[in-house]
C-alpha cells in the first residue's frame, strides 16, 4: 500500500507543438543547463541508470547524518567563457582556468568596492573570507550560526517606516546591495524607494484598460504595461537587474529595476489561469518561478537570449499559497488546503511531497502504526504529542488541526520551514517525510467573544515566514503585533524564540538579508538613542567569516493580502513597509 503521508510523483508538463514558442525557449533553457549538468548525467550513465529516476521514497529510518543531496546540483555556476571577450581558440585549458579565475576575482573585488564604504578594507583577508562564504553557500548547507552574535533583547539599531499605499501592502522586498526597496499594494501600485534615505523614487501605477469606461477599444493583453488588479508578490533577481511582480490579473510582469521601466508580461497561453500568489528567483540566476491559484507552478528564463516561458509544473490539489527558492535548480511550494509542501527538482522533473495537517487514528491503523484497540497518546498537528491520554474530565479536548499550509521558507537547500492556520511552524528536511520539529501556537491564541459560547480561542495562523539564507535565523509573522525571531539549534533539530520586533498590523510578507558593514550608520532612518555605531575594528567573526548586520523587511497591512477576514485597525497599524536593522554585538557573548 502506498504511503498516504508521503507520495512521489513526476510533475506533468504542458506539451506544445509550436517549435517557435515556449518549447524553443525550453530547449534553449535546457541547452544552457547541459554544460552545468554534464558531469552529473555522465556519472548516471556510467552507473547504468539510463532511464529517468523516480522520486525518492523516504522513510522515517533515513540516516540524517548521511549526505542525501547527491542528486541535487549544488555546484557553482560556471563562468560564461564568451563573457570576457578574450576567448582564444589556441588557449590551453590551464590558461583558460587562470583567465576565468582572474575575471572572477576582479568582479568580486569590484562588487565589494561597491558594497563597502571603506575602500581600505578591500584587501586579501576580505576577498578570502568572501570566497570562503561563496564556497559554503554553493555546498547548500547552513554554515553560519550567528544568532548568538545579536542581542535581540535590545531595541533595533535603526527603523524605517514607509507610507504610500492606499490599501494593505502585500509584499516588500529589498535589493541585496541595500540600494532599493520595492513595495506592492492591494490598490495595484508598485512603489520604488531609495532604501538608505527612505524616499520614494518612482511609482508603477495600476493600468486601467480603455474599455472599462466604455471608451475606445482595450489594447491587446501583451501591450498592457503593468498590472490591472491587486499585486500580490514581488521578487528581485540576484544581479538586481529585474523586478518580477504578480497579481490577481493572472500576469507576471518583469521590470527594469534601475530604469523603472516595464519590460515584458507573461499572460494568456504563456501564463496562469488564475491569480498568481507568488514569484521567486533562483538565487544567482535569472530563472524565475511563479505559483498560482490555478494549482500550478511555472518556470521562466529571463536571460536576454531567452526571456521566455519554459515549463509548467503540476501536482498541487488546491491554491498554491507559498513559494521559495535558493541556489539549487529546485523550489519549494505549499498548497493551501491540500496540506502538502512540494519540493520540485526542475532538472530531474520530479517532486517530493511532504504532507502536513493532523493525523487520524484511522490513518494510523491503516499504516500499521497503531492497532485498532491501541490506546496511544493524543496526537495533534503533524504528529506532535500534546499530552498523555487522560481519564474522564481530565482529558483535554481542545485540538487545533492544521487545515491549510499558508507559507514556506527555505533555510538551506535541504531544510525548510512551513506555517499554517493551526498557528504551528514546522521544521522539515528533504531526508524525512515528517517534520523534524513543530512549534505549536507560535503566535499565541486569538480570543473572540461569542454570545452562545463565551470566549472562543483560536490560533493565530502564521501569515509569513523568512530565513536569513544559510544561517540559523528565522522570522515569522501573524497579526498580534510582533514579528518573532527564532534560532535554529546547531544540529538543525529544533528552534527556539530569541526575540520579538513590535510591528502592529497583519504581516503579509517577510524578508531577511545581510547588509554591508557601515550601511546602517549611513542611513537617515530613525535610530534608537542607546545604539552606538559599530566600530569597524570590533566586527565579530564566525569561523573566519565576518558577521554582517542584517535587515528585517516586513510588508504590513490592516488586512490580509488574500482577503478581508482579518481587520486590524488598532493604533499604529498602518499600510506600509517596515525595515528594521540589527547590528552584531561588539564583544562575544558568554
């Protein structure tokens, strides 16, 4: 009998006969990936595995200390030889490697020069630490345990609050360089901000087709330069050239971040058939993923040579509400009331399915885990044990079953967290089919007075999640007035609460990102009076790597981005973005 908790299936793809359409874009995309995956395919053929692999059938007995990521492409991106303009047919392989390495070091030094404010720090030690960090990131594992380097009991160093949207802010994202901030709202506008000063730079307004007022003929969908309805999600590419946006108008729009100009929209036969809930870029590339209420995901390649649709991924049985991606050619999504998180392996055309929600005794019996007459302990969300079974009135009858998975965030290439309407945050590994750890009622209980039942308590569900990539810091949001910061343990087996950031309103999006040293001291944000600038000579390090300040970016509204069933009108709850900066301690913690 197949495992009802965990299933393995191959995502279907939309086949097209038009060789000049999406299929050609897909072939170009696959061709660009061929070099990167060549060694992997060669090794597979050498072992006699000529047919495509099926999804892994994971078991509870999986050895978590083993690698388990051999089937994922976690190697560094190869440098395009033609990009240098110095390609030589007579160049030996050794000379080519030397030239490409020199190009990489030059570009690295240039990037550091643009990000740092003290040019004297661009020395051998700085470049060495950056190279070490790049290698660890390409390994795809959590390698920076920096939570103890910050004192979350103290007020944040600096805070920026933006106001410019008429309705709730649905998404807020900042560029990794700390140059720009983009926010989107339910009114259909996107606003570009200068992050260091907090000033508005440009606004991408909602487009109203001519025929809505009965005047003139509406332009073709491909010529509409913007969104025509609520904007639900934003994402910035790793090179910061592109901003991707999606919304209820079933369109994925691509913008030039520097010029603030519309580039292209994917809609119609190349787009989704319902509202698009999320967009995410694969880290370090121009590969874009989108998720939709039509229960599918789509893949796009925004490189200049392609700039087109690649493929569609099928599998979810309900609205796809959350989406995230990192360096690997993979992404993770959660499917609302189908209560599944799906880990998509794009190159292998396979998916891993992780089932959340409550467990029933019937299912336990069918699986053979319990006998029909077994009187085991009560089990709540995701197999979390609430309390031993009690007798009579002592038995606790209140349970909060998970009916929907709302959001997801990747920590590294094999570890992620999910949040749902039960108020629980679950920690998952791709090596196990069940959660490694579950934090129940992460944001407490919401009390409502009922005339017939009295005070009714229900959990505040988790509306947003984010992680500081490849580190032990996680942030979660709801609507009780605080964003909560969590710390992973060193073995990635659990996490614990380390701080709260007061932000009133409904948290519709969260982002954590590192900033260059000195960035927070040059901004014009409001500052805590007790916060002193961090001396450059007192920077903390973790295993030889500098611990940089980081930003918490929250998109806040008086309503939830998907509906109006939550309304927070308390003092301080405003429609806007909140950016909070944290500095590391100047001395090691005990």
